[in-house]
C-alpha cells in the first residue's frame, strides 16, 4: 500500500537537521527513504526545498543539498497541482495545498496546520506517524520494511542521501541549529519567501 504525502518544507528541514532521534519529522524522512511514504513533488516544491536548505542558517554544502534533493526525486512521484483560488495565510503555501488536491488519497503533512484550511488529511507529523502505525499495525513493515527492487544507481543515490542526512544532522548539532523549533524553521522559510523575486 502506498501512502501519498505532500511534505511541507518545514517538515523536511526539521527532519534533516533535528538531533532528536525520536522526532516525528525525522521518522517522516525515514519512511520516505524506506518507501513507506511516497512524497508528491513537482518543480515548485522541489525548488523551495532546495532554496530553503541552501540558506546559510542551515550550513549545508551544495553537495549536501544535491544529495538530499536526489532522495526526493528518486522516491517522489510527480503531481500536477490542481488550481484553487483559496486564500491562504501565506500564499506561498498554496503550491503545497494544490499539490495535495491532485491526489484524493494524499495527506498534507505540515508543522504549521494553522496556515492551511482545516481538513481531515492536513495533519501534523506526529499525526502522520500515528496513521502509519495504525495502517501497519498487523505487519512488520515499520521495523523491517520491504524495499522494492532498486537498480544499482538508485541504491547508490539512496545511500548517498542517507549518509548526507546523517552527516548534516551531526553538523547541525555542532552549528546550533539542531534544536530549532518548527516556529524558528518557519521564520527562516518566511525570510526566504520574502527574499524571492516575484
């Protein structure tokens, strides 16, 4: 069973930099790596991930960012956004909402639910972990996930991404960003969005 998710940028950043091994955002990324969750992606979402991760605050090298983006390109599934004229608290969040609308079975996982409409499938990382636990309650997929066949090049990309994320987490703890709260991450994303040329 595929679980389709649109992962908000704040969840991606938190999952990459957090030093807390039990963090729900960290587990979200692990489930993406393992193929338990399939992120719905498109150019705009990948562009924001890349640009936010490239901010000086997070101390990632270009190579780090490239390896992390390769994970999402490898494990993600392209989704065309569905037009919606809904007004958002932050209109830059609209692409995530429109991508979520592209698949009736998808969830939108965000650390800032108040920026999105109140809908049953727009949830926090911890709620997503709970749903996955319920869906797989009678199987061992979470402790020993079945990873479908991967070509040698896919396996290399995945291993490089995993190693990069572990390295970034170690450096984030040293650089003082490993303890950033979701609000602090959101503020960094807001600063990025303000700086974009419109």
